[in-house]
C-alpha cells in the first residue's frame, strides 16, 4: 500500500509527544487537514490555533465537520512572519510543507520559537525531490507529471532539497534536533496514488508559468492513464520523499 502523507504526519506528531491537553499552533494550515488531526490528538481539553494567509483556504477549513471529542480549532488569517503576540504561547508549533517555501527558514524558526512554552517543540514535515522520481521501470508518464510539479515548485522558489537541509536549518535557528526521519512515497501495481489530483490543483499555475499546456496535461484522463501505466508494470515507482523533524529550544 502506498504511504499516506497523513499517516506519516500522525506518526511524526505522536513521536514528538503531542497529546491530550496541549495547546498547539499550526502555521500554513491550508484547508485544515492537519488541523483536524491535531484537534484529535490534543482532545477536547486541548486547543488548536491554525494560521494561514489564504482566506479561501480558511473558508474551506472552517467548513470541515467538528468532533465534540476533539479540541476546538480557531482558524486565523495571518502571515507566519508577523504573528500577533495576542496568540499567546504554545506547547507545540507544527507545519507541513511550509519551510520549503521560505526564503529564510532559519529566521522563520527563530521567530516561531519565541512562541513556545518552556519544553515546547517545533514539528515540521517537508517534501524533498533530491532522489526522486526513482524507478527501475520507465514510468514515463509518472515521471513527466512529477517533473511538472517539481518545475513548478522550483519556479515558485521552493527548496527542492529541503529534507537534506532540515538539520542544518534547525541547528542554525538555535534549536536542538530530537529526531529526523524520511519515508518514500511508494507506488506499486496495486497501490494507487492520487497524483493527478495534485496536478489538477496546481494546473492553473503550471499553465501560467509555461511548464505545460492544458492539452499536454490532459487532466480529465490523466489519473486513468497513470493507473494504466502503473498496473501494467511489475515494478515500483517512488515519486516523492517525506522528511519529518522535531526540535526543541536549547
């Protein structure tokens, strides 16, 4: 079965010690997938503050159904570089696919660390393209789709090698790294992966930046063609690598 990035996130958060009663800040929450996971982990006596600069993403996040056994989530529109002191202090600060987009991630971590309570931790999950895509079989369409996404990230200033830089970034920010791990996103003939859905979400930007045309992508049939390519092969395809790190103040 293909690795789920959400499963990876859940294991990372648990190993970092997130649990009942904690007050957690999530930066770059997007549509609230990780926010919901955090609310479940800290339970009803905990609290989650989720920040994002996109009003449309926050609108979607607020529409997610809430669970009375989970913590309340306060969604806040804001810039992680200018978080108000009124947010208070937190037991943990979490982000997924956030540092890779920062021109100066060391500065970001230094700023966020000021919002940590004594003994608090910062937990980040980032994706890295240094070693991928990788396969022994050709997987021509998979590789083409993956390259569209990688070229888009590079064009928008993302660090495609963030995983290999995470330890240095945290150390330079004055943090004590407690754990760093990586897992591959493995696809097999019998384990589908929604690569086309990711391409669809990014398609307007892919076209805008001249990376590929709508005709070249063929989004309406892309997933079916990817599934056919994968199911015809006896090999595996690794499209991405997820890195997870958690660190504390020195």
